């Protein structure tokens, strides 16, 4: 089901080699500042260019504190705000969340709706049933077919959510939120905004499978590479433009291995089953949450349908690698891919996106409650 080649946790590599940076350091008045943070089980490398070190370290410390809050509040299976919200949804109660969670849930609902439900963070109970609510890979047999069928039959969907200001309720108590498919992208969007607000003009945030840049690395762009899903190495490099994000979703990253078969952690919400066929999807966009959500959705869509889903989600630059090694890229992505060490690992087929695809209409938020009538003065 999934290639049995060396597994790679990180799908992206920042190519600004340490030696290269060190080599030019003496010429530069302000050295780069680098630090490693931790988010959702992944190391986040932050590199800042062109900001004095003390300011850069203070900005990274603030970003680190913000990411810790997000890590706690948005975690799918540890005590925190999201777990409390999930408990309230299961009990049929409305629940008040903070601004950040309300915003990311609205974003997730809209992206899910645009994907036709292929990206659907409401399927937390399915993800848990497959054993992926743990820091270590699941062991044992796949869940019983009847368990999966019963969960799918309850149709948990993001479009079941009603978000009224900061009050979240669900019309379906089977909704259990797991933001894992886009939280990293959304968190890097927020981290980049923090850095910009702190006056940082050039930086890269690299979190296994997701990278987000601000500005450039001096006179040249930040360069990153997309990892080869089959072996140690990269399939291509890209020069990111200021404000771009690149997210890769690999169905080889986390899996359940049972009876000689590997079951991916990316599930098709329509069947409750792990995806097959596509092993890696990379999406380049100016919005990290959308790139991350789309990378997951297109893997679920499969080789036939991913171009239409990409068009509906509004992402234009996509690279899809199938389990037989076939590489397909949209024209916008193909134009950005640069060969590394002499060439690409194989031919890259260019797949234009269909035109005139509009996303499905999403349910609007409830109208704001009318303002209380003024109390008549005596
Ligand atoms: P990613 O690596 O970004 O593709 O995210 C995969 C994670 O998202 C999984 O570990 C699950 O927690 C969750 N997930 C799996 N399948 C889906 C899906 N179809 N829609 C939304 N979230 C999913
Ligand atoms: Mg994703």
C-alpha cells in the first residue's frame, strides 16, 4: 500500500547550507539567528536574516510562547481548549472558545467545504479509531470494519459547526475536531505574522513538511527542497517568494503497520479508510493553512480528481507523486521546480487545472444576535 523505502519525517529541507552562511558571515554586518522550537510533534527551525541578534532572539522567544499556547489549545488528544470543545460537542452543548480557535475553525470549515469534505477536521473519532491519537505509531490490527462503518454513518462534517462569534456549537454530536491536517500551516501563518509585527523582514520557518518564508535571505530567495518519498534525497528545489508557504503531506509519514500492510494516517472521510495511490502532495501558496489543508485533501482526492479539488480550493501550484513514482505538477508548480544534482528523479507530467470550478456554497455563520433594546430612561 505504501512504499517500503526509508522513511523520512521531514519533507522539506532548507537548502541554505550552514557552511555557506558561515562563509559569508564575516562580510555581513548582521549575522543570521537560528533557533529550534517544538510544535505538534515536530521541530520548527526558525532562521532570521538581517535583524540584530538580541532583537531576533526576543522575537523568536515570543513566537515560541505563542506556538506553545497553540500547541496546548489546539491539541487533538491532550487536555486543553479543543478537548473541552470536543466534550461539549459530544454532549450537545455550545462552548465559548478564544478568538484564535474561532478563527481557525472558521478557516477549517471553509476549506473543508471548498474541498467537498475530503479535508475534514471533524473526523477526529475516525483518526482516533485508527490509533493516530498518540505520539508513537499505532500497533495491532486495524479497527473492526463495523466500528469504522458506524463512525462514517454518523457523517461528522465541519459544515455541521455553527460559529457565532466565539460560541461554537455543532448540529451533529459525532463531530470530533482534529486540526492535524492544517494546524501546522495555520500556526506558521500566525508565527510569520508575529515575526513581521516584531519588525523582522526576512525569515524562514521550517517545520517538517511545512515551510513559510518572510522576505528573502539577503539578495537571494529562501530555497527549499521537496523530499523524495521513496528514498533519501530530494525530488526538486524551489526558490520561495516573499510570503509564500510550501506544505507537503506524505502518506508515508505516520502509519499503522499490520499484516504486512501499511495504513496511512490520512483518511478518506467518505469511507473511513486510509488513502492509497498518492504518496506525496506538495502545495505552494501564500496562505499556509490553505496549502496544508489542500495537501491533505488532494491526497484523499486521488490521481483522477485532485486537479478539480485543487481548483475548488483555490490552490494553483501542486506537485503530486503516486505510489508508482509518477510525478504530476500543475503548470504553476512545474515552472517553479528546479532540478537538484543534475535532474529530476523522473519525468514530470504537467497537469493543467480545470477552469471555471467554483467551490460549493458553504453555510454562513448565524446572523449576529440583535443588540438588546435600549432601556427606556425614567
Ligand atoms: P497532514 O500530514 O497535513 O496530511 O495531516 C494528517 C493528519 O490530519 C492526520 O494525522 C489526522 O490527524 C488528520 N487527518 C487525516 N485524514 C484527514 C482528512 N481527510 N481531513 C482532515 N484531517 C485529516
Ligand atoms: Mg495537511
